[in-house]
C-alpha cells in the first residue's frame, strides 16, 4: 500500500505537466510549417519582382528616343515614349511584388498592422494603376487619364516613405526586426527629403532636374522595399528550415 501511494503523486504530476509544456510554443515555432513556407514564397516573389522591376526600368531608359533627357524627363514621360511597354510592365510588376511583400509581412506577424499596411497597400495599388493608366506625351495637354496617373503617382510616392516612418519605432521594438530598424529609418528619411525636393522642383522650381530628383526618390523607395523583402526572406526561410524548432519538437516527444 505504501508503494502504491508513493507512485500516485508522481504519475499525477507527470500527466499534468505534459499539457503545460505543450501549451506554450516557443517564439521561433510560430513560423513553422505552412505559415513559414507561405511567408517564404511571398518573400521570394517580392524579391524577384523588385529585382525584375529595377532591371526593366533601367532597360526602359535606354529604349525611347535619344532626345529624351533622363535628367529632365520623368519616368512616366519615358514610359509614354517606350514603344515596347517595358517601363509600364516594370511598374506593374513592382506593384504586384509590393503586394506580395505585404502578404509576407502579415504572414510572419511583422509589426505593420494598421496604418503602415494600409499605406503599403496604397503604394502597391497606385503603382499598378499608374502602369495601366498612362500620362500624355511631352508637350501635350493633360487628359483625364493623365490627371489620374498624376494623382496616383503622387499617392504612391508619398505613401511608402510615410509607411516606413511609422514602421521604424515598431521595428525597433520587435526583436526579430530590430536589426533593420535603423536602415529603414535612414531610407524613410531619404524618402522624405526626396518628397520635399520633388515638390519644390515640380511647383516653384520649374521642373528643373525633375527627372534626376524623381529617380533618386524612387531609388530610395525601391531600396526600402528590398531591405524589407530581404529581411522577410531571411526570417521566413530560416525559421521554416531551422533546427531549433525541430529540436524542440523532438525533445517534447521524447519527454512525453
């Protein structure tokens, strides 16, 4: 009787301890399985789309008529003269890649909920609309489609630096995203300065060097997308195939 009584508390404590151990997943295990693989696919699509868009835009600058000066002609005006449509395709692909980036950020639980993700959505959709609705050729009056193109382009250029500025304190407070918080901060600052510069050039500056200013602004924004997409890929794939999650699973199985 004494031996039976001594074994009973041990058995009870072992049974109650197992659910407690399995009810607390580690921080690294929340990206395992389908969620981590899905985030990895999003990250891969985003990285490939952004890289393709950069190459296509550069190629599009070489295609139009040689009299167009890239320092004083905007990318949209280049797109109108681009008979092959490479620039429009690049803009659309960049918008779709940005949507994939947003999906990946949400899949891994990145701190972008609320206003930042809405601004990222505005950026993505505005790029696609700007690619589908072209502006008018140089020297012609603005049509309705050209005005739509102008407004959505402004929305795109403004929304991404604003989203980055709002994300900076959130990324800095998140252990997984803290390593890129400072880079995002500098790129957000560069985007804000670019917005001020292009506003001055487009309004009181008489469009002097507007092409150069726009390309610098777009370069800062694309760099921001690449930083976010690259870090998303690192987190998603590392945690999907990482050994730490598997070790915890096997350890719990053996312990049970």
